[in-house]
């Protein structure tokens, strides 16, 4: 079963938005690494819901929009040595990494 992001302000999830700054020639390499890490390790961690990777058109950013059941689940993944290996590899490709946790407050769409 594939789970995709469901943005719903009434659903209490921890939303990770992680912005990676990267040299344009390494953007695809970073996306491939993050996708592999997610499939191999991250998605098997307790509390993981989904991860989505977005690339900027100028090639200088990769954004990871991920959802976890709780902040505690996210923090437990950060402490997992197996997951840490992948995050450390991503940090060698990116020139800056800025992870932040958010709560959805408002959603809007066309009916």
C-alpha cells in the first residue's frame, strides 16, 4: 500500500519540511540518495507516514516534505544509527540543510 501526503489541519501529525541547498549538478544525486534512504530505512521506522521530495527549477534546492505520527517518532528516527548514516551522507552532498517541524494550521483548495 502506498501512502501519500494528506494535508489536513484536523489531523495531528508532525510535518517535517527540510530544505537542502545543493549545487545544481548534484541536485539529482541528492534526490536519488534521499529516495533510496527512504525506501531502505526511513519508511520502516515507527511512526513514519510519508516523504515527498521536491526540486527547485533553478537546481539549487531540494525540499523534503515528510509526515510523522508525532514529534517523538521523528526524534526517535533521528537517534537511529541506521537512519543517521543516510542523513550524514545527504549532508555531504548539500551545502546547507535546514530541517524544521511544523503543524498544519490551515488548508485551502478548490472545491
